[in-house]
C-alpha cells in the first residue's frame, strides 16, 4: 500500500519541479487528426498530470479499502494496478516534460 503512495508522490514531485512558467504556448497534447498533430496550450495545463496522479491514487485506495474485507485478492490487484498506473504516468510525463519547448 505504501508503494502506491510513494510512486504517486514521485510523480507529483516530478511534474511540479519540472514545469516552468512560460510566456508562450507549449505542447500539451498529441492527436493524429487535423493538420497539426501537436496541440499547444498554457504551461499550467501540465499540472493536470499531477492532478491525475492524486485522483487515481485516491480512487484506487478507496476502492481497495472498501474491497479489502470482502475480496482481499481484488483489493491487492487494485493496489498493484495503482503502481502500474503510476509507473506509466511517470514515463508519459517524462516524455511530455522532456519536449524541447517544455524544458
């Protein structure tokens, strides 16, 4: 259970410490539709990655706590899924924050 919190905290710190205030629009999303595949937005839009880490952690731990007494194995699977989500979020946020216009 502590590993999920640790990975969430690492993700939040990773995003908060690497996002810098910019006077110009930065890449915040990729789409394969339209003429431009990279969608530009404000610098503070990247904080949504940290917000997702908080929301995913809270939802997964509430679900795990509610299921722990009746279906312990499912609760453990949810907590393992939480760790996998946080690892994937770390990789995605590292890729987005590593773009030349962002860093």
